[in-house]
């Protein structure tokens, strides 16, 4: 069921770092993005797979995880993502390209989720570090998707009084408040 998959597909930020992802599996996620809609069918987005340990170690410090969790310094070494997909294009983001980006990223994460892999879209990153990992020199990075086998529980809850900040509960589970339907439908 698509609805169940969408609910299961949360942003995961703590992974089992000992569990690697194969290049073939990562390619299958991008194959899914290949068939998504694209404004004017321009298909300007490009994808870079990063799954070698050394390269992942270089990327990790360039990423900002979970801005609302002020006390948390990010995943521990044993919890780090196993792989990354960098999404880029030759041009800066315009409206159509930003929409393409979101659709492609969600397709990657849904396909990953179906395979038992979790991930997180990351827009907060040091661009020069990420750009250096893209084999083609004329690309501008727009998003990094961190991927791995999840090592955390993510709980959805209805937000109260418009408080949308995610938090960790007493069990150290990650809780994500979502606005109730009657606040969304106008
Ligand atoms: C466009 C976009 C940018 C995001 N950037 C970051 C980021 O830089 N770092 C991070 O930890 N999470 C990032 N996220 C994940 C969001 O924080 C997450 O989607 C939100 O907390 C809701 O959780 P959920 O995805 O489980 O519903 C981003 C998500 C989106 C859609």
C-alpha cells in the first residue's frame, strides 16, 4: 500500500554503520527517480553515489543533522549513514527544478524504504565539500540523501497547538509532530 509506505518512510538519522549498501542497490533507487515527473520533462538532475568508506568519512562532517535537536551532535561513529546520494544539476535551483528535486528525492527514499533502507534528505551542508565528490566539475549540489539501515525508531504524532518541532522522547525515540488533517484542508 502506498499510504503505508509513505508513513513508514520517515527521516532516519541513526543507522547501523556496520551494514553496507551495495552499489547495485543504490542504483536501483536512482532508477526509480529516473521515472518521476519533471517540469517540461527537462530532466536536469544528476545523481552521484557515494558508498566507499573513505569518501563517506569525508562527506559526513559537511552535513548538518536535525537542527531542532540542539543537544545532539549528530550520529555516533557506529550510527553513521552507510552511503549517500548527491543530487545536483548544472544550474542553480529554479522553481521547476526545486519541484523536480523534491519528487526525485522522495522517489529514492520510498524505493529505499521498500527495501528496508532508511534515509534523510539533507539540504544543510557545506557545498564545497559536497561539490568535490561529484565527478563532473560543472555540477551544483542541491541535496544529499543519507542512507543506511535504520537504528532508531521514529514515531509520528499529531502536533498540538502548531508545535512542529521534532524531539526525542524518554526512550530516545525520535518523535515527529504532523499537523492534523483539519488544519491542512482549507
Ligand atoms: C527539503 C528538505 C530539506 C531537509 N534538510 C534536512 C537537513 O539539512 N538535515 C536534517 O537532519 N534533516 C533535513 N530534512 C528532514 C526534515 O527535517 C524532516 O523531513 C522533518 O523533520 C519531518 O520528518 P519526517 O521526514 O520523518 O516526516 C529535510 C527535509 C526536506 C524535505
